[in-house]
C-alpha cells in the first residue's frame, strides 16, 4: 500500500476508527483503494482456473469485500451523526460507485456459477451448517440482484439500484435539513406555561446560542415533544405540530418561509416507481413480494391478514380510548373540538388525572448515570458478562465508549453510546454495525463493535440529563439490538450477529429488552432522584404500571396504519395513478384508525423507515417481532412466578445461546422454537398491551 494510503485514517483497519482524524477529503481516496482491491479479488475468484471451493471463491470474496463494507458503513454512520456539507458531498459522490460495485457483484455470472457448483457438488455435504445457510442466502441474493435477467436488462437493473440509493439518501437529507431549519422563538414568558423547567432551560440555552432573546424551540424530539405534551399555550402547540407534520413537503416551512427544495413528494413517487420496476424485472407481482423473500412472512397476504387480525382485536380498545379522551378534553380542558395538535397535550392531562402522576415527575428519577447502571446490571446478570468503560477516539465529545467482556477478562465486543440530540444528527434512535464478529483466514478473530444512537436531552446548567420512562425504554430497545450484534458466537461474517437475520425477526431482541423497564426489581436499581438521590417510590411505580397500557388501543391502530400503508404502497398502489401518496395515507388512516388525521398532515414525506431506512414493505416487522418478543419474555415471567426473580440467569443463558449467539446460522423460527420449545403465540402480546379478556 502506498504511503499516501497508509496516512489515510479510513484505511487503518487494524484497530478502532480514528474519528478525530477522519475528514471528508479521505473518503474518495480510501474508496479508490478498497474498490480496486475488492474488484481484483472478485476477478480472481471468478476466474476459470480458480477451483470451485468454499475457500477459493466465497471466502476470498468475503475477506476482500469486508473492509469495503466496514469503511462504507463508517462513512454512512458519520453522515448520520455528524452531517456536514463536505461529508454530504463526499457521500453523494461515492454512493453511486459503491452501489454499482455491489450490483455488479450480484450479477457476476461466473461467480454465481461457482457458488452453484459448490451447492450442487459432493463438497456441499462437507460444509458446516452455518456455511450452508450462508451459501443458501448468497444464492437467493444473486437471484434478487438480477442474475437471471437477460444481458440487455442487467444494465438497467443496476441503474435502478443506483437511482434508488441516491433517492433514499436525498430523502433522508431533506428530512434532516427540514428538521434542523425550523425554529419557533418565544419572547413572552406567559407562553411557556405548563412546560417542564428542563425544557424551558434548554430552550433558553438554544436561543442564547443563536444570540437571540427569549426561548428557542425546535423540531428535535426533546424540544418538540415537550411542547406537544405540556405547553398550555395552544398557538405554540399548533405551530410546532404543523411544522413537524409538514416537514419535507410542499407545505414545509423554515421559520415561516416556504422551503420546496426539501419537498419529498416527487422523491417518494420516483422510489415507488423504481421499486415496482425492479419487482417486475425480477418476475414478481409487486415489490412487497421481493421484500418478503428475506423475511419470516411468506406473502403480502399473510402480513395483511396478521395486521387485520391485530386491528380487529385492538379497535374496541382504541374506540374506548378515543371517546374517553374526547369527553375529558371537552369537560376538563374546554377543548370541545379536539384538534390533532391537542391530542398529546390532552392525553398527558388525562394520564395525570387518572393515574395522579406526570411523565415529567417520573423523569426526575431517571438520571443518565443511574439508568446506565441499571441497564448494564440487567445485561450482566442475565447474560453473564461484564461491561466496562473504555477509551477510544470519538466523533463528538459527548460520546461514551465501553468494553464488553467475559468474567475471565476475554474481550467480546465494544460499543459507542451517543445519547443526545444535536444539529447535524439524524433524528430517532438506532443501532449501527461498526464491525462484525469475523474469523479471518489467518485465524485471527475480529470482535464486534456497535454504535448505539439516541436523541435525548443533553445535560444543562450543571445538572445531569434525565430521561423520560419512554426514553429509558428506547435505550433498552437499542441496547437489545446491540446485544444481538455483540454477543454472537458465529465466526462467519454472513451469519454473524444480525447479518442475514430475517428483517421481521431482527426486532425480537430489541423489543424483548423493553419489558425489563416495567419490573420493580429492575427499576429499584436504576432510579435516583436527580435532586434528592431518593429511589423511585413504589407508589409512583404503581401509578406508572397502572398507566402502562394507557391508550394502547390507539397506539396499536397507529402501528397498523403505518404498516398497512407501507404494504399498500408496495402491492396495489400505482405511483403514476391519480391517487397521491398522501391521499393514500389519509384513506388508510380513515379506514383503520379511529382518530382523524389533520388535513395538512404530510407524514409520509418524513416516513424515513420506508423511504430511507430499509423497511420498505417491512414496517409490519415491529408488530410481527413484538409477538416473538412478548412470548420470549413470557419465559422469564413464568420462571419468576416460581422463583420471584425476573432476572433469571438460567433462562438468560438459554436466551443468549438460542437467540443472541446464533445470528442467522439458522432460521429465526428455528431459533425461537429452540428457546421456547414451540412456535410463537400472540396471546402474550395481547396480555402485555392489556387487550386480552
């Protein structure tokens, strides 16, 4: 490797990323080197003289492309958490050629022929089960990449993939830009009535950073949700809600000025057309059928039947929730006409009225240090590991870094924790794969690294950050993804961690972890009032527990609407027809929800899961996997009924070995049955959500 390449921090793949040294200018030169190396390896593996063996073909390609996969993943990660004009330009420049490389690899006839030869030869019997599963997935992916298309169609297929990748990134950028650009300034302190002190302090600090008087509220979730939930000044709620629900649309504004350059309306239509064309080229009736090839569900019809059944079960509870809220808002709040921007506010008031506590009251008992201590304690007890603070270069000073190890000190994994919202950081919460567990041909083991990302409020005025209980649940959720990635025992890259796991099962470990946030024995070890240090009072916990399923019917129907909308987009919807994407969204909401949608709502324009997050024709996965996770958690509840201890290490060990460690070395259903001894049942989910009689 040339000296100039050695000096490129993106090409130092021995240790952890050199975040303080990486610049946008390093991106293109690094990819020049990695793409060249990967192409040469693919060419050699595809050559006629190369033996049709696992080591000479599959392992060669895998080992040569892993650095490219890792570095491009790092670039994508930085783009999501530290967006800058220079990094965005470097990303946009290189996205087409990275996409083209993977598309060409998927259409490499010579390589496909060699993989097929291995699968059909007597050598196949000598492969272990993990390698067989990886090879099976690889052949499926070849087919989905257009390997069977006539030659004259393959170039168009690659163009489709490149265009889709570009549009997906543009969609995400538009949402981020629209979110960052909007601000609502308050100069009359009477308009702050009802807001929690921490939200007011944060807004004051934000205004001071801009050298502006008063208080600044933004569309970043800690600021936005505080306004929607607590602000008594209705015009403030109305303005913030309108801005949030019209982000990246023709109605979107930047402090009152139209910003059509971020309008995702045409972007959505283009993506849907390209997906439909891709499906047709591959011989499928619609894109949903393509998407489900790598999922547990067998067909769009099966998914729709699942959603319909769930909607039917949830609707009576949702109708009760909605009627109750309307009556309360009219009688107690004077809101005879409950508008969309009133619902969150009225719901919080109703919760306080019924259960005699507010989310902000509970929040004071969840300072960051206590929550992390509790999260790590649960994990260490259940899975017999240790989590220790460690040192590494970071992409922002607020980042924390940890080492995961066995009790004998052997390293299992590392993870970065990025907890706070900030400008230039994509909204939401997620886990990213920094690198996967992988044993190289020289015998060296690469341990996993995870990026765990949230968007919570940062510490202010010398006080630690405190999390709402919902944010605690979010943190446990993402940590569950991280455990799935970090605790794998599979050494083959294609089946390690979450790699290759059916997309509608990948949420099982994340949703599973959420349940521990409702256990008294867990909360007593992770709560400490930010001012007094007192643990969460049991009386307050009882109120929280009683409110656990508050409006669960409404929440379930909302998920059904999102999932139903997603499936319709990718089955029967015609992108070039008369019905717009947003009109379809309104129709779906009208049929499947009991809460009317605001006429100005353009929520599909910021529906990043489907248009830039890999959940196209797969958003139903959240509810599908919740069936699995609720049933899996029931095993701990059953054990606790006998022992009195929800943190059962014996069941935890079984869960670790049968779910977390096996990656995609076998199907998700096989793994679930190995843990539970049977197929999953929806009853546990209904019971957890208070929707069972």
